[in-house]
C-alpha cells in the first residue's frame, strides 16, 4: 500500500501484525473516549495562516536538556516495542539517532538497556515506574546510568493498571490467551518468521537482567500488575532525584496543580500526558490540558507533551499551545510494526516535511517563533 502518513502506517500495521499486538498499541481504557478526544481535539486547533514573509531560512532545530535536536520531537517509551519488529527497540532507537532526536527506552522493553544503548551514538533516555520492588528500580537506574542514559522519564500515572477492554478480546489477556496468540501468529506468517522466530528472545530484557531468568508475556502482565504501587507520593521520588544526577522528567501530568508540585519537587521537565488514553477514560485530552499547565509553569521547567500527536501539523499545534517538545508513541510503533526501522525513519521525514509546510504558512521561521500568535483563537479550546 502507498504510505504518506501515520494513518497509513496504522492500516499497514493492522494488516501485518497479529491482532493481539495491533489492538494492544491501538486501544485505550474503558470505552476509549479519551483516546479519541486526544486526536479529535488536537485536529480542531486552527492555525493562523500568514503569507509573504520570506521563509527561505526556516529551521526546525531546537535544544532541550543541553541536547541539540534536529526537530522538537522525541520517541516515547512504549512497552513491548520489540514485539512489533525484530529487536524493535534497537531499530526504533537507530532511526531516532539517525534523525538526531532522542529515543526513550521503556522499563518493560523487550531489548534490555545494554543492547539498545551501544547501537546508537547519541545518549538514550530511560523511562521508569514507581514499583513496589525498589531493588529493581535501583538496579535499573544504576544500569541506565552505566549505559550513558542522560534523561530519566519517570511515569507517575500508572499506580494501577488501566481497564483495557480490547486486550481481553484480542488475546493479550483473558481466557486461553496464550493459545489465541499462537493461532494469530500462525495466520500472520511474515510476523511469525521475522519477529516470532528470528526476533527472540521475547522476554522483558530489563526485568530478566534483574531477576536472572527469562521472562515472558505472562510475566509482563503478572509482574507489572503485582508491582504497581498505589501508595506512590512525591516523597517516593525524592531518593530517585538524589540518585539521578541528570535531567528528570515527570510523565503523566494533566493538572496545573500537579505541574506546580513538579516544579517544587525540582523536576527538570514534565510530560503533559494521559498515557495515550490508556489509563483513566474521561479525563481531559492533552490538547485541552496543555494551555492551563503552560500558563502555570512555562519557564519553570521544560514542558513535553504526548497523546494524539500523529503528524507534523500536530507538533506545531502543540508547540503553539506552550509545549517545548512533543513525544510520539503510537505513531512510531505503527510505522515500526509496518516497516521496521525504515518505517520509523520515513515517518520522521514525513513529520519534518509537514512541520516545514505548517511553519512556512504560519510565518514561524524557527521553533522559538511557534507560539500563540500562530493560533486563531486559543481560548476556544480551554472553555
């Protein structure tokens, strides 16, 4: 099929992947209202078109946490990315590295830190949860630091797992899940050969390193489920702030008061995020949450944002509403599932081109020029 957008990659991934994997990345929590609003609300943001401004010297370069980026985008931490292509985290990291943007490795990646970090030249970012097993957290932080990871992305909106109805229907969980996944793999021979057979081991690399034994998909569901910590509070992050001497970003902020708490805590950045609509359905889309958060803490720390971003136009919209950097989750995993690392590289080139069109026709010659003046009316999205 012809690929010209992230939506095309979504359809290509749907065709190529076993249903349990496609629906795991494509689905959200409960009735998926927030998942849909993330995309719909962002698409409603109207840009202010300006012309005849001599845009011949346009630049997409930016800087965050003392890292120079070719465009204001990073790849988000996504669990089980290595199941979407052969050693998928490595392929995605290499694509991000070639483009000159950060890749963030998930705690629950298939490929461990020690496999991904040496494959790229620029420093990798690492994502961590607050878990009951503090020994694992300390081990993961030590290994991330030893591997040269610079920025810690700390996910705080998952003290309990979300209710994801699709997973029970797709075979990711529910009755006879293992057999259903096996049968699905058999009917998707390209994935079965390229990833199922040649992409082994299919374990949780970072957790296996810690436990000293292989782990599988059942461990992903069971180990994480038993290790999420609903007692989490800001004080539980203090020892991590003391241990980690690089930038620390708090991921999962949707309320201005929480954003202010992050400033008081000493975070270097936040990710305005509802976990892609995968945790609490019915909460604000990040499009609606971002402006008030930017009003509250802009300039006090870096504001990153995810959830619903599918193209370069969306990146420009989020920057105009106050973000410093956008993080891609589903979009890059669709591309990875469809065409491996080559798909991720092509997606990033598409975003680059789409941003250039949007910036040219809004009169923004640099990333610093993208602000509320690029929008028709910001107030309409906060009402």
